[in-house]
C-alpha cells in the first residue's frame, strides 16, 4: 500500500498553520519569525507533494485546512475546504449499493466526532468532470506532543484498477465454475452410457455417479472461493452433512489446506461416509461418527491430525480385498498429503487416523 503521511509531519503542519494565523493577526510579530514559519510551511507542503497518495487534513473542529495536489488530480476538482464535519457531504461519493455516503460516514468525521483511531472506507467517488472511480479513504488522528488530538488526516488511494481486476477475476471464476460443472456432466453422461452398454449392474453405475458428484461438488466449492486453499471444516461439511443426516459431528480449529489436498480429503470423506452407511456405524439407527482434527503444536510446520471414529455400530472387520474406496482413503491420500494413515478394525467400530505435515504457501504453489 502507498505510504501515508506520518503523524509527526501532520502535527507539524497543523502547528505551522496555527502559527501563521497568529502572525497574521498580530501586526507586531517579528518579521523574521513569520518568515521562518512560512519557510517551514513551504517545506512541509513540499514534502506532502512527494507522498504518492492524496492527503487531506482537518483541524480539531473538522474544518479542512489542507489538501495536496494529488487530491486534485484524483478527484478532478479543487480541494473543498469544508467548514466542519457536517459539510463533508459536498464531497460526493457512493457506497457499493449505490447509496450516497453521508457526511458522518467519512473517515475524517468518524475520527474527529467519534474519536476513532483508524477508519477505512471504499467509496465510488464522483469526480468534478462527472466520471466516477473507486477510492479508498484511510483516516487517523493527528496528535500533539502531549498526545492530545488536534485534528485528523486522511490518505486517498485510487483503487479503481484493483476493483476492476477483482470484478474480472470474479467473472472468470464464475465462468470456470460453469465450465467445470459442464465438463463433469459430460463425463458422467459418457461413463453412464458406456457402462449401460456393457450391462454393468445398476448399483455400480450409481456408485460411480455418486463419486463423480462428490468430486464435482468439492471442485466447484474450491473454484467458487479463493481456489488456492480451503478450510477443512467447510470441505467436510459440504460432503458429510448431506450423507450423515446429523449423525456425523465435526470438531476442530480453523485450518486451511492447499486445494489439491482439499480435493483429496473431500473424496476420502465421501468414501468413509458411504462405507459407514453400508457397513459401519451409520448402517444402524444408533450409530454415530466423530470427525475431528487438530494441530500437533503451535510451531510452524507442526503436523495436522484427522480422526474418523465410528461408535454404536457393528464391530469392524478388515475386508479380505481392498477396492477403490480403500485406495482413496489410503495410498492416494498419503501420496497427496505426505502423511501416514492408520486404520483400526475394532469391536467398537471402524477408526481412521491421518497424520500429515502442514504445507506452507510456497510448498503448495510448487
């Protein structure tokens, strides 16, 4: 973010303004003192012109006493020296919903009237030539040497290009999401028709369809957010809530994983849940499943542990053969996460435990 004027510079400028005002009314003030004050003011104003953002300052009563030339370049009209906070409405801008920004909503007013220490607001500003652009206004108080508020200053930052890029990104994400859904629909249709012609049992076709749906749902969820990372809780809830009917509890801290790991985990959750529905705790009325996750320690790179524990169902028996579900919840997930999976087939039910290292953002990109 561009550099904002320091409190020290702003305080000094206000002091010089006051000093010059006093000299103007005091006809007996020494000429040299007035010249020194004028020089200091010119020096500070020159410094303000080097700041690559618009700077506006107001005194303790809210009167705007200063604005650098960058302000006029941005808003395309002269700096408005509003008399007080109630007059800030002459700076015409609008919220994202189209409603006009009121005088008391501007950061200068909130810092001066409400005594807030830091205020930020994004507005759609109407320039002097009638055009509009998006501007971020950041306000903070100006303090004297005793720590008393003697005014406020705001930095005005042009974020029009940032907003345009964000809107373009949202459009591209929506289009990508739409195409991904279409691609999965085509894949499902091809697979379904091929299996039907091969006289494959209906149950197998439905299982494949459900797996494709689960993968498509997880993929769509990621594309619709930040794409690079996703929260484990959100991924688990999307997959498990429709299946568990309230009998699968989720518990754990807010932890995000890279998108590829999130996709793999979503498929693993689906396989674990469908297996519990067929053979495990969810196959009987009183059975429940607890899915929890935790961080091994507070240190960076500490392991992330996930635990799938079934209770109240039939005793778990190790299958004589492993299928696609076992592959997804086992070797495939270990390869994707770099983790280690342990399974327990006990008299109280099936347990699945994953211990995996956390990836940094740089590792996720690689």
